[in-house]
C-alpha cells in the first residue's frame, strides 16, 4: 500500500483523477476519449511527463486502452476503488482541518 501512496499523492493522482472526470458513457460503454496530447494540454504537462505517468498507470493496471484504440482509455475497477479511498482520506483530512 505504501508504494501506491507514493505513486498517488502527486501528479499521478491528479492525472488519474482527471481521467476519471473525463469519462463518457456511450450506450453501455464507459471510456475516456482523449489522446495523450489532449491530456497533456489539459493538465499543463509536457507530452513526455504525460506519457511517463500513463505508462506507470498501465504498469499498475489502473488504466488500459479501450478496445486497443489510440486516444481512448478505460479505468480499471482498482483505479476506481483507489480514487474512492484517496478521496475519502482527503475528505477526512479536510474535516479535521476545518475543526482546528
């Protein structure tokens, strides 16, 4: 779990979260219809940085290409669960800080 924390409390998390918010539903399918170039521009990252993060996300099986199509990605169930956990931790921290 510590490895995943290191992976996600930074730009990796921001990019994965951006992908999640960019998901579209078409019929029964859900995917992210963005190229790495479009993702890089939206995130204000270089293409190289975006590619590096995307490779790591793929290695951790958090994203994959949708139907082997360029410019279309899908989040894994593990990615969705991880984002929920991180969001829950962030919400708890926000609540703790609001009390102080």
